[in-house]
C-alpha cells in the first residue's frame, strides 16, 4: 500500500490585497481648518496643501476637492457674515459658519477613517 498525500491548492483570492493609501496629508488639512479658529491663516496653508495634492487618482481626490470647496465657500460665508454684523444677522451667519466648518471636517475625518471618498464633494452644505 502506498501512502498518497493529498495536495491541497488554495484558490486565488478574488481581490489582491489593497495597497495602503496614506491619509496623513488630508488629515493634516482638516486639522489646519479646525485650528484656524485659534491660529489665523492655518486654513490658507490647508487649502494650498489641498491644491498641491489634488492630482492624486484615488479616493483622496474627492477629499481634496471637498477641502478646497470648504475653504472658498467658508471664506464667502465669513465675508458675508462680517459685512452683515452691522445688522445683527451677521453674527448668526458667523455662528452658522463655525458649525458648518466643524461638521464638514468631522465628516471628512469619518470618511478618511473608512478610506472612502466624500459622497458629495461639491455640496455647499455639509457634504
């Protein structure tokens, strides 16, 4: 009697292991936007970083687009709010801007943590 050893072959997996994409730069940009409440002009540094890195061809592209739009739309809200502070409604606009920015950054952190793109990066509201 001969012992026959059974050779088992593993079926190739359906997907190759995904390469890990670094989310450090977009994370820094979101932090810079939030730090802008305490340290002026950190948002400007963040938008410059987003413009430099926006050519990435992966899920981060939507984050950079979202961050760039967050800066420019936020600047518009700030200007409108500042102009309207002479009539009390400007303070409400500035308060809305603060909430709006925090929500957008938190959503960005959430999707970065899951390594997913922003669902609506061109949104004027919360994304």
